[in-house]
């Protein structure tokens, strides 16, 4: 049967822009098959941990996809971040959440915590692109999603310094934590969209590690190849 709504406003795949059939949601079945999944949580590869080696101690670390320039994953993340298509985060969170639920290594996580967006960016974008992703993972693992623990603040003038190459570097003062006492001895799963140099995760971890007895793991939508 023809879906009349689709006839007037045809839905397209968020990765390849082909029209979706009535039984396809967000990403078409061809892309679901072709997307470069890492399977790190199954193979126990240290590809994500290696990015942060010597900087952050992570119990477990995984990414759903490999990111490459001009690829399907770049298109997905672009639509998620810059075109308001927040449901992509939900879709990827459900995808990874189901896999983590089945993997042996992510069973003792207590809480999912998203990397926060700068308040100014949040105001412009209207949503944090990793919230729905994290919420879907938390729901698959049947644990809480907590966006109040880790926060990002406005950098004040005194906190921002020019670094050697003349760029403003406020990385050391960006993140802070609240409700610290409630999270002692917790195993936190940090979630983010993409891991490249790992500096964001390093900065987040530095403040989270102030919580007594904390353990940290990481899950991202993608890892840069
Ligand atoms: Zn597609």
C-alpha cells in the first residue's frame, strides 16, 4: 500500500539520500549493510583505547563505525549535527545499545553520561547530538542516563589563554562536575559522537577522575580512521 504521506514528503535515507521504502526507517537497508561497523566490542580490539593510551585509563572503549572523509558516516553525522535530524542519534544508539547488551564486556556499567555541549552551541543547535544516542544505549542496558553530572561552562576571559600557535585554548577549564557524591564507585560509560585525537575525552576524564572509586568506559558513534 502506498503511504500517502511518503508520496508527498518522501523520506530519504540519512546516509545515501535514496528514498526509503515503507518498512525502512532513517537508514536504508543497503546502507545498514554497507556502513563500516567496527565490531570492536565483539572482537575486543583496542583500537579506541589506543587513541587514549597513557592519557586515560578506560575499562572498555568502542565505536559503532569507522569514519572516513566523504563516506556514509560523515553524511550521517553531518545530518545529525547540522540539519536538525536528531533521530539519527536515536537510531545509532539503539543499534549500538543492542550490540553492547549482547557483548560480554559492557555488563557492569552503572550509568551513561554524555559529553556536554557548550551552552552557546546548545542554544544554537537546540539539542546535544549525543543525548538521544546515550539515552538509547542506557535504555538497552537498563541503566540510568545522566546529563547533569558532567557540564561545560562558558569560558570567562581570565580562563582563556592564547596558546603557542595563537589560538585560544580553554580546554583545561571547559568541563566540571556536579552531584559528585552520588557517583562514587560508579562505572560510567561516557558517550560522544566521534573520537579523533581524544582530547575531549581526555578533558572530560580528568574531571570525572576526581570522583572516588570511579571507573570509566567509552562508546562513540564513530572513530576517525
Ligand atoms: Zn542509504
